[in-house]
C-alpha cells in the first residue's frame, strides 16, 4: 500500500465552544473513500456517560424514586448545618460511598453540595479569594489542563481571580490558586501540584478518581476535593456534585456562593442521588450486580478494542499507562480513562479539524493548552456510537496510511 502524507492547511478558524456543536464541513476530494463521510455524526467532544445506562437499566425499580406533590417544598433542610440545603440522606450516602471505595477521607470534613462540580469550582474560587485584595489572584493548572478551566475562571470577569495559564510556566509573585485534576482530564495521567509555593492554595478536581477509571492507590486527603455524580455513576442529568472541605470557613463561603447563585440545590435531585449512591455502595459488597466491576469491565473492554484498532497503523497513537495496585479491587490494574488523548503522528497540523471532516467530533488539543495534533475523544458514550467510531477510525487509517511513530505512545 502506498503511503500518502497529508498536510492540512489551516483553512478553518479555531473552533469555539459554541460552534463545536455544528456539523463539520464536507471533506474535500483527496482520494479518501466516500463511505468515510457517510453515516451519522459521531459526537465525542463531551463526556456524556451514557455507556453506563445498561447497568442501571438492569437494576430495574431498585433505584426508583417517588416524590409526592407536597414533598421538598421548603428551601431549607437543616439550618444548623454549614451547608443548609444539603439533604441528610445524601450526606450520609456520600460519606458511606467514600468509605466503601476508599478514595477520599470524609471524617471531620464538611460536605458542600452543588449543581455539578462546575458550580462547586466557581464556589471554591470565590471562597479562596474573597474578600479580595489589590490584585486578582492568578489561577493556574498544568498543561494539558481541563479545557473549560480558562473559560469558567474568566467568565464572570471577577476582580477576585483571573486565569493565568500553564502551571509549568507560571512565575509571577504573590498568591495563586492551582487546579490539580487527578486523574487528569484529558490525558488520564495521575499527577500532583506543580508550582509548590507557600503563597499558593490548591483545588483538587477528583471527578475521575473512581475504580472504573483508575486504580485507587491511596485515600485522597486534600483541603478541597471536588466530585461529581455524573462521572461517579453516570447520572449527568441530575446535576449533582459535592465538595469535601477541611476548613469550616471555606465551606461556609462556598455555601454562601451557591446560596447567592441558585439559592441551594434541587432537593429532588439530591434525593435521587442519595438513592443511587446507596445502591452503588451496596452493590460494591456483591459479586453480581457490582457497579464498579461493571464500569471497569466496560472501560477495559473499550480501551482494548481501541488500542487494537490504533495498533494496525502508525497514523494515530495513544498514551501508555502503568499498572498499579488498586486498594478497592485488591488487584493490579492499569487505568482506563474516561477520555482518550489521541495523537496524530502524520503531517496533519490540526487533528480536530481533520476528524471533523469525517464526522468525528473531538475536542482539540489547543483548548487544553496543548498541541493541535492531539484530540480528546470520549470513551463514555453508548455502545453503538463507540463501535461506529472504531470502524471509522480504522477506515481512516487504512485510507490515509502510516506516519512516523512516537516512542512515548503505543
């Protein structure tokens, strides 16, 4: 087979978050087979966790929630609590789940509930920078960082804080906040803080520190730890997240932010989340309907299939991950991240634009502060979409040919 090298000119503007949902442009006639462009759009730019739906369908009515018309009519749950809108049953379910999994310390910690970890992230920024000083506090994260951090940090144009970019290159004096995502989104690597100065404060985003994605190597015990219902169980639509906070004053400020932002969090959603989290804790004691066993098996199978497809060509490559001992499962295993950090080894300058032309929507590396030859693609979608993605990537590889490999990837 003759190898064909392609150099993609930057003929399209950088893709913004708003235009990211638009249909890709039709591919140009460059010798590729027409069936590469046929069929539905494959949307992999978001981490919509619909791949876990078969497990929850199998549970049946076990997690069914019935709410009468007179239930949850008050704003309040317990005015004596720091987080006065947190349902008691949800707090208990959260603490029990973390004890069961062993991924985070919750004893003598405050639980603050939010509308997903996105709202809690904003609440943490406010809590750690208020009442403010003469200058805005710099917010940094190591490249590749979560693509929404810059936009979310600067969205309100707050005088309290501002986005300052890559933690590796940060050299400004004064207080700062560093965002540590573990395992990291987008590349799935486990990492710690980078700047490490006495005048800094840390926010740990642990959305993916669950057994289906990575070995649980230790009980996390940080000042602020953010978790989300969407990635722990797959229930993104309920919009529930929680923060585990050491300092009472910080927890009070985070609660105040959410009070002013949304006057609390849906009690109905909290009720549903509590029911499901309890079911996950209970299932973890079983050998049958164990959610984390199911999730790990699903992710491992998908990664195996994807690596097999990628190995047939040198056009694309994926990161390597090391096996580690998981304290939850009691066995050695390697990570199976929620996203694949796909690299192009050919002469294609912008992999996101290239894949869009074949109706594959990923999220380009430049949005993560990284190289545009990288793209983040979700591994969390439904089975039909994932299999179609594998078929299309395989066809692209067969058509475009092989490029140069990279020693840090397989």
